[in-house]
């Protein structure tokens, strides 16, 4: 679902839900790695979801202006 949302404008992204999905994927990546025997398919699914959600979070942060403030502060 995250891949489909990459085509939507960043103003439509929910920052809260995207952050929750990042935490969720991170926790399940750890679970997939720690369980015996290791579940590589689950790990691969949540790793790809984590990367897409982080991309979405970065798009949301740019749209909200969070990264612009840091760049102007660094230039001072």
C-alpha cells in the first residue's frame, strides 16, 4: 500500500500513521530475525515496507517544512 501512496501528493500523507507504520515494521523486522528458525520472507517484507514508509515520512517532512528550517538554520 505504501508504494501506491508514493504517487499521491505529500499533503495527503498522515505523518502519525506513517510514523506508526515505521515503528511497526521495525518491530516485526526484529521479530523475524530473532525467531528460530529465522523467517527471511517476513524480514524481507517488513524491510521493504520500512524503506517505503521512511521515504513517505521524508516526503511528509519536506511538505510540512521541517527540513527547510534545518537548512536555513545551518546557513546562519
